[in-house]
C-alpha cells in the first residue's frame, strides 16, 4: 500500500472510508485541485481507479516536491541521505534557515524538495505557514523519532505520478479542461466554524468567503457540463447554503489542528456531490 509523502494540514486519511462510499461508479480523468498530501489520490491509485489525472495546488514548494519526485526521484533519495537531517531542534533550525534562503525561487529544486519533506515531517503537526515576507516559520515539532521517507516509498510515489499532469495554480484553472464523465474532487481550506477553530490558509491572503463562493459557482458550472464533482467542507450554514441544490451528507471527523490529541475533538463535516 502506498502512502502520502507529506503530512498536510486538513489531510483526508481518516475520511477515506467515507469518501470511498460516495465515489461515482466510474470516470474518465481525475482532477484534484487542492491536492495537499494527496491521500485520496493515493487511495484511488491503490484501488486501480486512476487512469489519467490532473493534480494541483497553489503551494509552489509542494508542487516542486511532486515534480522532483516525478522527474528525478533518485536525486531526491540521495539528497535525503545527508546526515544533516536529524530529529533535533538544532538541525531543524539550520534546515529552516537554509530553506528560507531559496524558498519561492527556481533554484536548487531537489534540495528544496528534500528540505520541504524534512521540515514537514519534523515541524509542528505538518503545518505549512509563512510570514509576511514569505518565509517558512513553523516551529520544531518535538517528534519522538526521525522521519524521512525511504527510497522505496519515494520510488513508489514516483510510479504513481510519473504520468500525472502536475500544475501550480488556482482551482479554476486546474479544471478548465474537465469534461463530461470526468471526476473532480475539491478539498478546499475549510471555512471556519468559529473565529479560531479552523486553519484556512490557501495562499498568503488566506481562503476567504469570496473564494468559497467562487468555488461553489464553479461546482455548479462543472455540474452543468456533466462533470462528476465531490467536495468536502465544514458543516456550517453558510457553506450548506452554497450547495443547497446538491446532495449534502454529514460525516463526523477529527479536524482540529492541536498538539494535544485529546483536544482534537470530533466535529461534523459535509461531503457534497452532484450525483446520487
């Protein structure tokens, strides 16, 4: 069984069973604009459901990682063997400083990919967060052990995505080629259930209600074109109202980002589909 390469905030590993129950019977090309760690994509690949796929994200460093794995996986494996990658706060601080020297550039693609994997695995809760200058500023996570994907894990991920179209762009541009019979899964940053309960970063400007409304309009346009669409989001009236014309199903999940597992209380989400 394949696994995601990174732990991404808002990942869907715990909801895979519920998402699986609500998949369409079949489809052509699979689109996932907010791919993050790609848990559903990996799950569908393992089940033999991926024939052709388009994945994307606005996070340029995440997309750089996927493109490096797609094109030069062995170089990434070699880079990750550097002894600097240790589960210590000193190592984390050193790598974070070096990463911030090249973040957002077109330089040192393999090194940036290796740095992202390391920081993601050893930072706090798999968060991605940058400051107003665009610098990564997640603190050290104090994990029990060092965590670096093995060579076979990276090569298996390479096999999964070697023929996938990987884009770095907005969700609307990602699905512009979707047509009747294709399947789109939207997993946007969840709209907050309160002022402090949810993590909604999409880019440096966040993911505002205007973005949620734009996404809902796109959901309707894709439906009109005969595209099969599924979406996950928080269960709150403003979001349910946006999708009132479609099938809305409630599911329970742990969604809060918290360093204390006992405080990650269950919450309710919705899965929206334009098919029964």
